[in-house]
C-alpha cells in the first residue's frame, strides 16, 4: 500500500508538528499532558480487538494467496473514526489512536508469519498451532520491548529530523479525517461487502470460473500458442483486483513485467530448446520437457530463478541501507542503558518501567528456549538414529534462544529507523540472514535435519515478527507523540493486539493448508509448491535456503538460484525495483495479470472527472476501495477454506455449482477432498462469464469511487464553512 507522504496543514496540529524544533522550542501535542480525556476505554479496546481479528485474517490470507501483504493501519484508523462517530458520545481522538494502535498488530504479525510459517509445510516439518502462536507472540513481544527504550530518542529527540512517511499519512487521517469520516467509512464498508460477495460466489459457489486462459478463450489460436508453451491466465478474484488497485500502476507494471519474462519468454525458450531431449536430469530430478506443461516448466526451471532474485534483492536492500544499519546497531545498546523518571515525566512521556521491560525481554528468551528444548528432545539424530539427550536438547535450546534474541536485539532498531526514514522495512534480507546464521550456529553445535530446521524456522519467525513489530510500533509512538497519547498505554495494550493476532494467524494458516495445501502433486508423483493458490514467495525462498543448507544440498538448483541473483543485480544497475520484478518472476502470471488490471482501472478512475478536485477526490478513494475489497474477499476466502475442510465433512460439496466435490478416504481412513470441474465451467461459457463479471467489478468500482468522491467533496466543503 502506498501511503501519501504529503504533510498537509491541519487546524488541530501545531505549526511545528513536522519541523525541527529551534533552541528552547517545545512541541505541544494536540491533547496536552494535563488533558485527561478518554483514551483506554471498553469501546477502544473492544473495537481494537475486533479490528485485529478481521485484519489479521485478511492480511495473512492476502500474503499467502497473492504474495503481498496489505497495510492494515490506514483502514483501521478510518474505521475507528467512522464507528466512533456513530456513538451517542463521540469517541475522542485518543480513543481512535488506541483503536489504531491495538489494531495495527494485525499487519505486523501476519507479515512475520507469512514470511516463515509456510516454510514448515513446504519442507514437511511438523508444526502445531500453539507453536505458530508462540513463535509469533514471542517475536511480537520482543519487537515491542526492544524498541520501547528507544521511543523517546526516535520520536522526541529527533523530532522534525525523520520524515516518518507512514505515520504522517495515518496522523493526517486521525486529525483531519473526522470531518470526512462518514464518507470514507461508507466507501470502505461497501467495498468490503463487494469483495466478500464477489469472491464467495466465485470460490464457494463456483458460479463462474475465475481462471481465464488464453488456450480456452482464444480458440484455435490459443491452442497453437499453447503448443509453443505461450500460455497465460488471469485469476479473476476481487482480492487480486484490489491488490492492484492499491499498489498502483507503476509497481503493478513492474511485477507484471517479471511474469512476462518468466512465462512468455523463458518458459517457451526452455520448451523450444529442451523438447528435443529425451530425458533431462537436473537437481536430482528427471524431466521430459516435451511433455511438460507451461506451469510445470515454470515450476521446475523458472521459479528457482525468481527465488534467487528475491533472495539477492533482499541482500542488496540490506547493503543499500548500510548507513542506517551501522548507525542502528549502537541504538540497541543505547536502549539498554536508557532510564526514565516516571515521577517527573508528563503523561505524554510515560513509558513502561525499565524493570518490567527487562523482565519481559528475559521471559521471552526463556520461553523461546523452552519451545526449542521440547522440540529437540523428541527429535531423532539423522547420523546416529538416536533421539537427542536432555543435555543435547538443552544446548540446542540455549543456542537457538541466544541467536534469536541477539538478532532481534540487533535488527529491531534497524527496522525502526528504516521505517522512520524511508518508510520501507528491509525485513526480507534481515530474515534471510537470520535463518542462515541460525542454521550455521545449530550445525556447529550438532543439530541438523528436522530438528535443526524447526529451530531455525522458529527463530526466523520470531525475529521476522519482531522486526515487523518494531517498525510498526515506532510509527505508533510517533502518532501518539503528535496527538498526545500516553506511550505506556500504547505499549501495554499492544501486547493484547499481538496475542490476538498470533492466535488468528495460528488458526488461519493450518486452515489454509488443510483447505488448499501448500504442497500438491504435480501429476508426476512429485510434491511441489502450490504456486497458483498459495504462492507465499518469501516462505518458498526461506524453505529452499534451509533445505539446501540442512537436508539436501546436493539436489538444489543452485545454478538457477545464482542466475536469479544475477538478474537482481542487473535490475539494480538498471534502476528497476528489484523485489517487485523478482516477485513477478516467482509468482504465476495468473496472479500478476489481475493485479495489473486492478492497477490500470485505478489509474483510469484517477484520471476521470471534469476538474482537478474531482480527479483528486476519485483518486483518493483508492485506499478505501482496495482495502475493503481485499479485506472482504479475504474474510470470506477463509470461510471458503473452512467449507473445504474434510474433517467437517467438506460442506462445500453441497453449495458448489461449477465444480463437483467428492469426499474420499485413504487406505488409512484419512478423509481428503477431490473435485472435478463441470464441462461448462472449465469451457468458454464459464470463463466468458468470468470475463464479463470482472468487467462488471471494474465498473462498480468506478461508480463507487465516483459516489465516494461526491460524498467526500461535500463533507470537505461543509467542514470548510
């Protein structure tokens, strides 16, 4: 999500809110320290928790389905104001800050989980819901308590020196959005309903086929293209349309360009030059390229190039932020020695006591060690065939916990400072480094195989969540500083948000795996990543790296990873955003083309209108419409995944029209779901209806943006009177 970074003037904000303070000058927040208006109330806490539940589910769903997380803070701030305005006694601005602060945990926990947790399933490492919960909760807790001692330095001492782009956008919504909250909230909720209904009709009822293929829609010409492996697909879901709507035409075009290179250049080239080979053996697998479909060629030879490009893009991102990283490392030690005099501090500068912060830091590390000890104690040593002893398990637990805590300690200030300066958290590269360093430390102590992979991935999950949390929390602190919140309230109630978000993620990820599966049979008896439905690109990268270092280094496509790294370097030299293009090379074209369509429709809507004010107002509806579409589609996408659960009898069998679902049983008695598409559904009729409905979705979004702009301009005019 691209947040506006323009720093508008506001009647509420002091004139020095965004400028560096002069000698002796003091910033006075919107709500002064002596003002004791409502802040933490039953309403703000309950609404904040509701926002966490909804947006945690939406964020993790979008990250798994589309390979891109959504930013939850802006829509949560808008909804806080909207619902607060419906109360008999209107909510205060500090209550709205608290709702946003609690709710923001949704996005950060989901981001940390989406980067790592699918790697457990991809590498077939057993993990339970409570282990997912603890990994996310420990990481979020560490990210919170490690950044608390640096709050005053970042938000007060450096006031006006750091741009805080995302915090600025949210701050402007909270201080000036009260006059236009009715229209914003209505547009967001209407879009939520639109996304929910559209994708539920598609994925649960199967009224039309969302997968539109060139082979079917282009008739005989499409068949000839397919013979050359020139195939492309469009997955017509509202969730993907909304994602493109919000990321904008430029980045959507770069992502789509990566897919064009992968599917319309590399795949046909590999087929053309490899079809003459009777058998091609690479990375321990025999391939008959002439018989492979476009998707099979992509999965075997092109996707690893994308993984290499993603990995090197993350590393280059770390290198580019070298100054920030070097400057941030010392901040961690600064936080250890920081003290705060609660007796003399005003309300707006009250933090949790250093003693409590330190105790939580130690408790988090100990809890992490306990989880590692339990896992290692029941693991079989691949070399001896014996289970690890209590002494060995204790050693692995201590090493894993120390590595996890040390890397969180070093990297959380980096994440916070990066967010404060450029609005981008280099979490991808730092997570990759974390997993590699953890693996090397574990191998040095003798822990390998499944046990080593479990510990490495849990450490990665915790550190990744800590990095996401610290970056987001520094944004929260800055907003609170501008508006006059009590930092201690933001800190204490953030733990509740993190706990709820961790529970939601621990519920959703296994449900998505059980309903759709991260690993599927490729038709030749091989288990491959389910790229079409659950691509999870960063997790696939981490899974490949950990698998290569710990389990099967000889049969990894290292050459293809290296070629992807070279692609990333060339992109960097050419000034092209590396990670966006790399994601395009990794993700199926069926995901990236609808993202491009959504971005193009958003661009058209933003260019429509007779006056500059109308065009501006229509363009500003983008965040609302896109957030609503994705959140609604995601929530009902999870409902659909629940309907596919074999353990529940797969209720989807009774409501699906286009696909016929059957519940079968394995020889061991385990239930599993099979499906077969009906002829009309997979043919021209089913895909043609899909194309018409996608066009209708675009038209509805246009009229919603038009109406939302009218409401917005009317409220803006009324507020200016």
